[in-house]
C-alpha cells in the first residue's frame, strides 16, 4: 500500500488531520488499534476552545457541534460555600468555549471520513515504524493474519501516551518531562440534568470537585480522591454524598442524583516529550504531551498540533515549502508548554495536596484570593481558557 501521509491513531487528532488533508487533496491512511465502537465508547472531556471549533468547521465537521454544542461564556469557582463567576466572554475580548463531548467530536469525524470514503483501518496490531530518518519511511502492521506494509512520505504519531510512535524515537534523541500528582479524579457520568448551566470548579478542604455536563440531560461530576482508592470503594450513594459535602449549600440543594452510567478514577499527570519531530515522524496530541484535566487543555492542545501540521503539510505538498515542517516541533512545543503552565496552575490552586506545608497552603489560598479579586488575573485566566492564538 502507498499513501502520502500515514497516521497512527484513530482518535480525534488523527481523524481531524486526515479529514483536513483530504479536503486539500492529500492522501492519508489512518491506522487504529481498536474497533470504532471501542473508540466511540471512551468518555472524555468536552470543553472546546474557539480555535478548535473553527478547525472543526474548516474540516466540514462542525454542523452538529454548532447545533447541539452549548456555548459557555463563563464558569464558576466555588470557595468557602460561595460561587464566584469567571466571565470568559468579558475578559477575553468576546471569545467563549463550546461544551461538546469528545465522543461526539470523534463521531462527527468518523462520519465525515466515511462520507468521503477515507481510509481508516481498525483492529490493527504489531505496528512498526521503519526508516523514519529517510525520505521514504514505511509502516508495517498485522491485521488478522495478514502483514501489511504502507509506504509513505510522512508518518504522524497520534496514537496516545502508550502508543508505538514516541517509542520509535531513539532514546538518545528523545527527552521526556513528567510530573505525577498525588491524587486522582473519581468521575461519574449520570443521566441527570446538570446542576448548573456553566461548569463549577470547587476548591474545598476535603478536596477538589467539578460539576460538568455533556448535554441538558447528561451530567459529568468529579471529586478528588487518593490514588489508593478504587472504583469499588465508592458506591453511588457515597459519591453523591461526598460531592454534596464539597458543594456550596445552594448548589447541593438542587443537585439531581441518579445511577452512574460510567464510573472511573483517572490519575493526574503532566508530561511533555521533546522533540515532536524525528526525521519524517511527527508526534501529535497525547503521544507527545499530557495535562491534568483541570484546565481543559488536553484535546485543545492536540488540536493546535493538528493546526500546525495541517498547514505545514499543505505548504509542503502544494508549494514545496518545508518551513512549516522544519519549525513544527519548536512551534508546537511553545504552545504546549503554555498549556502545561496553565493546567499546572489551575491544578495546584484548586486541589488539596496531602501533607502540604502550612506555608504552601497559605500561598495557595493567597493565589485564589488574588484571582477572585483582580480583573487582570481574570483576564489572564480567560485568555488561556478560551484558547491562546495559534
């Protein structure tokens, strides 16, 4: 098999790049380890920057997002039993975010690829990348009992943190930065009306909490828990009771509870791999960087990678201009590290850290005091939350 761009990973990053390149007449093949049903069964965050939304529209995949997604002009921070609203629209020059689940983003991209007869191969095993430092890289994989080889011009590694792409870069070249947080998020998805039309981030002495939503009838809630906890430790009643305890009384009183559709504990990690290019392999999304979900940067950081790659690939194939490809890693990493900073800041400000020194605790409280009292600080938050310029 031959193609111009072989994309490893059929999540939103890989599918979005494939769709954008297809519209420019650039041939791609997407390889996905799991089935389509498995990919669409993953429950992930759904706060989209305005830049991500624009990219979906450019990919001709934004119709349902614009129809069903909920525009949020702000969110709340709860502290000491009171709600404080962060006005994103006011403090970012009129920008906002769209709440639209990652599962729905992925579904829209799959349907677009299917409409255009894009090549997306599922249930792929034993993927190996070859000759990445040459001008003619290739990818081999096994599908059922057949071993297949794809010859291409470029390989895109969009196969997540545990994928093969980053591991294909020599250890002498790759440098990794990581911070593991000493807690996780216990998340519950329930078929209940959201307790608030806008997200509520909760800073509480018992730990962080978040009230989020997927639709007017589907809610997503989180509470901070120790890494030693397991899902089995938390019954539905125990979860709802703990969430209510951390919420302001006025919010807890209107919380509608119900059976958990999905329940999981996610550890929090910050991670960056440098460089994001090796030869003709380009990393994107979780293959190169991970952030805690506190600031809703994960999917959006991946989208910025795709924005840069998309324009760089078009410049290469249509104009013979390689400046975008040559500068991809540095440009992508500059924005990645800003997203890392913002996610780290949100996480350290809002969570309770075990065995935290009194000095650090007072600084944490002062940081939140400053945010809630300063329009300049709120402008900085809004600028980062709605999405920095590409």
